[in-house]
C-alpha cells in the first residue's frame, strides 16, 4: 500500500503524534495473547544498586516505566499530558491560598494486588519511608518540600509543606510517591531485587538472569481501582541488548511494539518504508542530553574552561551529523516547548567561536590545550551516543584549545562512578519527572541534586527556586525561571546539547500506539490493545 502520514488531533496542546503507517498482514508476538513490547533499557541489580525497582530508590526512565504499571500514586499524568488527575485518590487539592497545605481523599475500597486494603496510613508510610531512606539516587529530593504528612481516618492524607510548591501535584504522580504495603517494604531498608507489590493496574512477574531483569510480564490486577482503564489483560516487556536485536525481533514478529531507544537509521528506514506491517508513531519529546561537570575537579574547576567548551561546541553540527531530524539543538536546560524556556546559552555565547573561547581561557590564565576525558554510557541512551561523543571530541580538539579523549562505560558501572564523583566531565540524559520547567532546574541545582554535583548557587537555592514554586500560573514564574537559566549559562555546571523527538513502532494489529508513550517518555502499557491488521 502507499505510505501515509496521519496527523492526529492534539491532546492537551502538547502531544501531536505523527503516524507513518505501513500496511500489511496482521501478526502477533509469540507469547499467546500478551502484547510484547521491546526496549533497550537494561535493569541490573548490583552491589552498588541492589534495589533498582524500589520506589524509594528508582530514578531513571526505565525503572520508572516498570513502577508506573505496578505501583499506584495519588495522582497520575493523564493521556496526552496536561495537569495531573486523581488516581489512587478520589480528589486532591490545595486547601489554603498559599499552596502549602495539600489534601487528598482516597478512593473507596482500594486494595493492594494481594487483597490487603490501601489506607491513608499506607500512603503516609510510603512517602515518609522514601524521605527517611534518602537513597543516593537522589529521588527523595522530589519530596523535599514536604514538612509533615498527616492522616485523618483511613481515607484522608494531608501534606503540610515547608514552602509553597505549585508543582506538588505533579510530584505526587511520580513513582517515588508510589503507595507500597508496609508488609513488603521495610521502613528503613530498600527492597533488594526485582520484586514489586502495589495496587497499580498490573502485577509483575520478573524473569531474571545473572542479576538482570530480562523480561517483565505485567498481568491485569483484578483488584485495581483508579483512573486508568487497561485495554489488555497482559503485556510482556522484553529487554534487548541493543536496538538492532530489538528491530530484528519486531521484523520477525517476536515482539509487537518497539520503544526506546531506536537507532536513527532504524527510524529513517521506517519513515521511508512503503510496504510492510509496521507503523511508526512520531511524537514530541521532552528528553534532553547534556554534559555535566564535577565543578570541584581540577581539570574543570575553572569556570573559564567550562565556558570555553560552551563557546566551542557546535550543537547544530552535532545534531545534523548524529541525529538528523530526530533532534534539535538545545540552548538551555529547559526544552523549547516548556513554559519558561529561555535560550540562555545562545544569548550568552552566540555562534561557536574558537577566538572567543581562546580569549576566555587566556583571561583566566588557563594553559592550553586543556586535557580532558569525556565519559559516556554505552548502553543506556541508545546506540548513537558513541558517535555523538566522537563528534564532540572532534569539535573540541579541532579548536586546538582542548586535548580530549572519550571513554564509554556500561550504565550499571557508569552511574555509580558518576555519583561517586569519579568523572570530571560526563554525558547524561534527562527524561522529565513531569512536564514543568521546575523539573529541568531543581533536580540539578537544588540541595541534594540528582547528580551529586558540588555546584551550589545560593541565589538559585534560596531565592529563585522557592520563588518560582509559589506561582501556580507558570507564565508568572517565567522571570525567576529565566534568571536560573541565565545563571547556569554563566557558571556552566551543566552544558545542554539537544532535545529529541520520540518514536514508537508497532505491528499493524496493535491499537493505542499513539498513547503508548507520553511526552516524558512514560510507557502507558494500559493503552495498548490488539485489533485487526490492514
């Protein structure tokens, strides 16, 4: 059949998927009626991270996508994004004019998958537990504005905040606020391994090999009560070693859906295919990539070195050579599609200039070439990461101001080393916890930042972050948000590189693919169903 491009209606003004449909005979995965979904996310338990899927520890898009299917939260981001809506809660809202008291009433007869009742005390236990454990992943910082959690009877939970926080409803939709059964999760200790028990739409059966989750089978939870309506009874999430293996499985019909992360060449091939039985859904994404700095490390302690890198790196060339139309240059930590975005890095540095970079280093008395190693993860952000760092290396070395080498490391070793401060400069990606500018700034710049970075700016921490959170109207918060972005562009503790689109490929008998992933790269497996192929 002829290839067709279908622009679907916008949902909440943000999610506008584009569907490239390639018709063919219907087919199915080889797991009975289960819908089989592929991912290149890796899930490893190690001595450094023995509890990768505990809600009090997990803080990456892959493990959160496991938890979002199984552990219920008071609030949830709805189909197509937009403001969070009550999920385990029947209703939630601020009860004061200062956005410092937030009350939720639970749905009636909530139960964990094992049949135990879910009560307000379980909610309090779960959130207090995450705050008390303070896992080194830094995820607990999402709950940092909570002062105390109060319960009234079995069905009402009241959060008393230390300071106004208009983003708090979003934070209650993230897995760190997931409700767990005290019988299964100790108060002061993380739960090792891959067992998960919750009250979400699915239960989990984990297939583990060599301390790695290779297949997660999600089965519809008969006790589930909430906002979501699962359109299937069972989904299998299978982890692949690389995008090529995942693509081969889709071609053979071993899986029904291919999610993150695809190779740019795979995406282009699917976009241009005029036959076959696979549909490619393209949608806006809020993923960003950046270089982060250990600002205490001797090689990059001088702000001039970091500024010179910002002055030399050519984002346009980087994106063009590596990602093509699948990404766009980014000149701020906040993506261009988020309210409060400012092109702070472009405003300060303009177009790439070796002469300006040389002047920055000369004025600071920095001897050139500056010798650096750029570290990246080989298996977490997709196969194009290695090429991306080759281009960065070439750009920096071509200036004559830097002597750069690059080093790739698997994620299960990369992330612990980064948290311990072993890398001076390293590449990371960020998939937002929720679509608000605060979530691109506070996690990196506030106390207990997720990178473990020594960088701390008192104006940002003590004034600008609290100021921005007082504004329920995010347009009104734009001034303080822009000021933070300007400070980051001047100090360069983090150097933003690009923001990307996202893609889902499905066999043609799968329905709901346009909602299978939201703009924050959250898998919404409950949206998938099986229909009739073309």
